[in-house]
């Protein structure tokens, strides 16, 4: 029974080492489009089913919860 457990550990270690050998995926950070300025009021409503005014009210209420500790 012990050999099965040790065998699993060995497989896990091999998988881990193989994972380390792979090249890292390059992350691409793009600037976000400002949807408020991109669309006029009617097109904004058609796309998001909310007016710009309503979205601003929701954002103000949720702002603290949405803030990120980084500038990304």
C-alpha cells in the first residue's frame, strides 16, 4: 500500500518538474476603452441596456469594492 502512495507522489513530482520546464505564457495588458466616451447615449443604452446615468450611480455605490490595489 505504501508503494502506491509513493508512486503517486513520484508522478506528482514528475508532473510538477515537467510543468516548470515549459516556457511561461507572456501576458498582454491592453488599455481599456472608455465606453462612456466611445458611445453616444442611445448606442450605450442599446449595448448595455442601462443608461450612462444609471451606470454612474451604480459605480458610485460600488466604487470601494471595485478598486484595485494596483494600476494595471
